C-alpha cells in the first residue's frame, strides 16, 4: 500500500485462475469498503486483466509478424557470392 494508508483493498488480476497482477486501493481513514465498492473494484480489476491480456496478445502478434517478414526477406535474397578480393 502506501504511507498513511489505514484501510486497504487488494484485488488479484486473474487469468485462467492464475494471478498475473494485483491492484490496490487505499484510504487514509479506517473505514471498511462496502460490498458494492468491492464488487465495483473487482469488476474494474477484471476489465484491467482483459485489457492487459489483449495488449500482450497484440504484442505477440506484432512480434510474430515482424519475424515472419524478416524470414521472408532473408528467403527472397537467395544465395550471395562473397567477394574476397
């Protein structure tokens, strides 16, 4: 949490029942979070997990496209003769 925090809520970011992160919310005063606040924050955490997973998949896709493009460039170059003179 952070300095001065007296009440905290920690919600895991779950992907396939595996914790991939943690999101926290804190208050300076001692005051429990309501069930509605916990539900809302949990829904936010679920949406954050979806956004992170989408970003990860997009990055993997772009990396694969880049590797494929590189492999195609190398394949189309054909054999080269080295000039050692």
